[in-house]
C-alpha cells in the first residue's frame, strides 16, 4: 500500500503573496467562486509524478471544490478529499490535524502545506506511522525540490 500525500491547495497550487504578478506558460489566473486565483500549472506535472509514489489526497479548505476546479486545469484525475466540516481557518493548518489523523491511521503520510504551525510538527512527531511535513512558500508553491524530497522519502519507506 502506497503512503498518503495530503495536498493543500492555497500556497501549494494556488499561489499568493507575490510582489510582482507572475506570468508565463506555467501560470494561469482562474476565477474560483468569484475570487481570482493564481494557479501553478507546473504543479500538475509534479502531482502526476508524485502519484506514482503516493495515494494523493486533497487536504484543503476547498474540500470537494478542488475536484471541481483543478483536475482539468492541472491534467490530473479527481482525488479523494478530507471534509473539515467548516473548520477551515486561513493562516494555520492545525484545524486539519484531527481529520488527517483519522484518514491516515495506520499508514505513512506526507503532507504538503504552506501553513504549518508548532502543533502540526508536534502531531507529526507523535504519530506512530512515518510522517513527513513538507512546507512551501505560498508565492512559489510546489517546487521540484519538494518532489525530489517526497520521492526520496517514499523510496526509503519501500526499502529503496
């Protein structure tokens, strides 16, 4: 059974906090529920590659809306998502811990997000299963170095 990769959207795929508006073939601005989002299209290729190593899972306040907007833009299949029952809070990720813990019970889990706080790191240390937190910069999102680190980590789990 492959490890889980919990994927946040804001700050990982939907970029923000940049000083100058990013442009180029790897960037696309999309309206999501009437709000403009700067989508990193290169994240799609990176997620496809990570899907060879991991069971991908949306771990975002977007919940099921991630599958409505992102698969066609990124060229990825729809992914399962965690429901947070309206607990989403911008600026921290601690509200995701309970549902992530329940979903990932008994399985190795990596989580990529831009809003880890100390409680997230404490949770990861206390999990009995292998756990990796991968922080991103919200203006850069999912980068090639993150992919390499995640592939290496998953390979170590497999004894590779």
